[in-house]
């Protein structure tokens, strides 16, 4: 959807093929980092995003005994020119979807059509899609952008022997609960260790009468990856009894994990998976973006953000090179190496790797974190991650817009 809106901004006609028959506001919470929020604001979506999201005020790592390992302001409070938003994934998707229909027209998104393959031709590229009734059709254009997710059919055509996503041993159970927001009222809080942790943050504004907000929560445990993971178990609804015994005593006073989890209506189980970086995202007139190009562990809150940034970098390449393979290669040259490195960095725990350092030094239990890890060491660790993920404050604030507001592409 971000790619379609970018094309519209630049005067480039496009069509989106969507696999589901009807888009619905499904999912739970995600975070959008300031680098992605900047791009959505540049697409004229500031008011819409503010209406559905919560400006994050704090990002905190908390040890197993409830004491802070690291806490820092986020978004504008940290000095960024743009906020960081916590938002319900489904509401974000529907916001973008409505914007696409409003700006590009009701026929811009073709639902119930799943991409199954492509072929480059001398003057274009042809996409094959399968409809709900099992029949296939073809559509041709100058370029094809593969945004078909972690199990991308277009990526599998490019890398037919890649196999299933890679599971590293972690399993997440996700849900939402109505509760009073903790700490700042808009804090992203991660409690525990690398092998056992809880994450929670609000994704709606508090109700004026009750003070309750929708809280996105995740519980996570790590197992031996050698036991394997069945892909048939992907994203299934489970009972809280599946994991709750390991978290029964996680009541810190300011956060009662058992009470929060038990108030959830539905709980879904996900393996934490990614894929190894690949050496190219572009094949002639086809380019992969988002999870199809670089699915990564959700430990740095930048998977969705990077997909949005991908779209904008592709758009900027259109402005510079036109609608041709050179534009796709320019996008690949700019992002493939640093984002592939970020995939591996996230696999190594990303910013929450601080918890691993604390675990190694004191078993995760401490009274004064400065006795375990000096503040300067923690600051350096976090700064390296932000630079790698593309949202170092000074760099982002000082960068020119990815796409100038008056930019356009001249069609041949």
C-alpha cells in the first residue's frame, strides 16, 4: 500500500494484486519508527496516523526482578522531528488501503488474486496470479514489485531451493487486553531475559471514562531449535495454558502479567522466524521489497518500518532513473547490504541484546544496573543499533526528504 501511494504521488500508474478476498483489520500491535513515520507524513497521512496510533514516549528493558536495565525517551521526546507510533497492525493496513482507494480509485487493488510467478520480457514483465476459483490470469507492466511477504512466491522463483523460513527456537504468544497503561502511559516495556520475556505497550488511547486502553502483549519462550517447527502450526489460536505456567509469578506490582494475559479474548502462537539474507532482490524488471526481501526478527520494531522505507527508496529511484530496471538496481544497491546486515543483527537479539549482557554478568537480578553495565557502554550499544536500523537521531533529522514534495516521474 505504501508503494502504491508512492507511485500515485509520482504520477506512476500501478495496480495492486492482493491475495485475500477481503481486507480486514486483523492482527495485533506493531511499532513504526520515526524513519517510517516521516515517510507516511510525507505521503500526507499525518492526521490519519495520529488518529489510529499512540505516540510512544518510552522504550524500556526491565530485568527479571522488575528493575530497569535501560529506559529512554522515544519519538519527539527523544529529539526526533517525527514521532514513533504504536498502532494496531490491522488499523494501519486499513488506513493505508482506504488512502489507496481514495487516491488511485476503487479498481487500484484487485483482491482474491495471489501471485504465483513472473517472467521478464524484452520490454516489460508479466505477472501470473491465481484467483480464488483456481484459474490463473496474466498481467503485464513495465516493472513488478514483489511485496508478497515471508512466503513470497516471487522470491521462491528467484531462489527455488531456499526452503522454509528459519526458526531459531523462540515462540511468541500474542494477544490484546483492556488495561491501564503503565509507566508513562505510552511506554514500550520488555521484561525478562533473552530466553523468557514479556512485552507490552498500548495501541489505543485510554477510554476517557474507564482509563483503560487496548494493550498489545507478547509472551515469549525459547526452546531447542533442533526439535524443529511444523509450518502447519503457524499463527494458530491456543489456550493460555500452553505457556501461562512459566509466567504465573510475573507480578511486579506495576505490571501483573498473569492478570493481563488472562483478560485477553484470543491468544495466537507464532514461531519467531526469519530467512537468511540473499545476494539480490532484483531480477530484471522484478524487485522484492518488505518481508519478501528481508524478513527479520521483530526485536527492533523495524520490520514494518523498513517495508515503508523500501517503498520510498524505490520511488526516489524512479524519480532519478525512470520506470526501468536501473531504478530497481539503484534501490537494491542502496539497501541490500545494510538491511541484510540488520536481519543478522536482529537474529542476534538486536537492541534487546542488552538483556543478554546483563544475564551473563549477574543472572538478570540486580539492584543497581550501573554496577552491572556502565551507562556509557549501554549507550554505545544502543547507538550502534539505531545507526544500523536507519533511525539515528542526528542522521535522520538532518537528511533531506527521500522524495521531494514536487517530485514526479515523466512517463515514456
